[in-house]
C-alpha cells in the first residue's frame, strides 16, 4: 500500500470513529441552492473543508451526487482528484 492510501485509510478510520462517538460531524452537507445544481438538475453538495480528501469525494458518491462545491481556497489531494474523476464527481470552486 502506498503512503498516500495508507494516510487516507488512517484519516478515514479516525474520522469514522470520532463521528461514531459523537465528537465530530461530517462537513459535507446537502445543498438545494441554485449554485449547487448539476447539469442533470440534481442538487450537488457543498463542503466547507479546507482540504478535500478522498473521503469527502466518496461521501458525495454515497449521497448519489455528481457535483461537489468546494471552498475557492481548498486544497484537493491528488487521491481526491483521481477519485472524483473515476466516480464522475465534478469539483466546483465557489
């Protein structure tokens, strides 16, 4: 396993455990605003995360979305970018 995937796995595991214990909430939220509507007309989701990880993209996939609106200054990890491309998720800076 390469280093980036190992780090992503560790981060995902920690986030899941913190969320399970009620110590953390997901930063990805449903949006129904006009700015978060995909080409297909489905509402996208918006996140206020400063770092867009693979897990952020996978959350959009789990919610059945194809558009993820992100902060204009957000850092997108290479794995998140690859995952978005593979899963058909469009990342839009707002």
